[in-house]
């Protein structure tokens, strides 16, 4: 059986940076926590917990020590509230997510109705939206949401970094007819499109496709959807232990890719299990 492993599988720049910052902080500090999980990988979060990094959900729970801001950022209100506390902040927000937050801030301060293309419940989206402090802001997940937008004179679009370019393009098209002036910031991260394009190409060649990553990871779920559209025999797994041998019945080629928050050791274990 041939295995096609995506070169882009695993940590992106922002996740690698956040993870390194978290492990370094854990080495040098005693009281340390993260506000929400650092990245969407339960297995990596567990490793950090072993090093003493607790995951806290609310600013109110943090009473001192050091707090790490996760790769996809927090809301401006949370950051302000942390600033008022006696805590040291290690900001591991990915610089590309920061850019999207800055664009939302700029657009709203310049009087644009802000449209964020993304998933309403995702922490990155909630973070970006919080920076649009003035005027109206809408989160639009799909073309139907865009159709439902009210008309306005000036509209500014920002995207969740892990969105697909196709979704952004379709929504931009609909928004063109919703306003007189449209400003677009393409804040989709290159790492996402490179990973998605490679996944498409591998899924076309594979009889079975494995997508590795947290079930709570938006980019992994999207990757699994993209692969499933091309190859219905696509399985989304978090660890090698979830692989079932009957998935590979009659398969000659197995494709493997992984989300941006999937640690290398998990990918290696999956490859080994498939080879076995
Ligand atoms: Fe940053 Fe792009 Fe990764 S936005 S966290 S480098 S997917």
C-alpha cells in the first residue's frame, strides 16, 4: 500500500510559535495558565498540563502568575481585563490573526460596516469581532448569511484566517450588491490555502484519506470536508488508536494530511500504524 503524506501536514508557523512560547514559559515560570486551550489539540494541551500549564476559561479565574494568550487570540475585552490584573502576559496570538484584528479595528473606526467571513462560535472570530468597536459588525459563515445582510453604504470585509478562498470570493460577490463602497482585506492565511490545495491533490490520488487533528479544530474539520467531497472514504481522526483496519479494504493508495494544530508525533504514529 502506498502512503502519500502531505508535506504541509501539521503545525503552521503560528501554532509552532505559540507552542514554543508556551513550553519556554512553562520552563521558566511557576504559576502559569492559558486563557482557553493554546491550540486545538487536546493531546498537546495535555502535555502542557503535565508541565504545569493549566487551562482556564475565564479571566476572573486568573489571580496572578503568568497567562499565555493562545494562537487564535482572545477578545479585546479579555485583554483589557487581563491588563487590569496583576499578571504577566505572554501573547502567543499568531501575527496573522493580529493583522485581522487590526483590520477589523481600522474598518470600524473609519465608519465601515464590518463583515467577518467566518464561524460565529470560533474563538478567533469572537476575538476579531471584538476589535470592531464602533458601528455594525456581522459574522457571515456562508452565502445564505451574506444574502441576508442589510444594505449599507460602506462595507468592509475581513476573513477568519482559516476560511477557504472560494467561500470568501462567493461572499464578496454577494456583498458587492449590498453597498456602494466595498473594502476587502484578504486575511486568509497562506498556510491554510497551501494545506487545502495539497489535501485536494492527494485526495484525488488516494483510495482512502486520513485527516488528523482535533475534533474541535476548525481548520481540520474544513480539511476533512474538502477531502470528503473528493474522496468519500475520508476519515477524520485525532490519534492513531482510532484507525480501523477495514477502512483500507482494497485500497492501494492512502493519503494522509493533518490540521495546523496537529503535533508531529501524532502524525508519525498514524503513518506507522497505517504501514503496520
Ligand atoms: Fe497563524 Fe495561519 Fe497558523 S493564521 S495560527 S499561521 S493557520
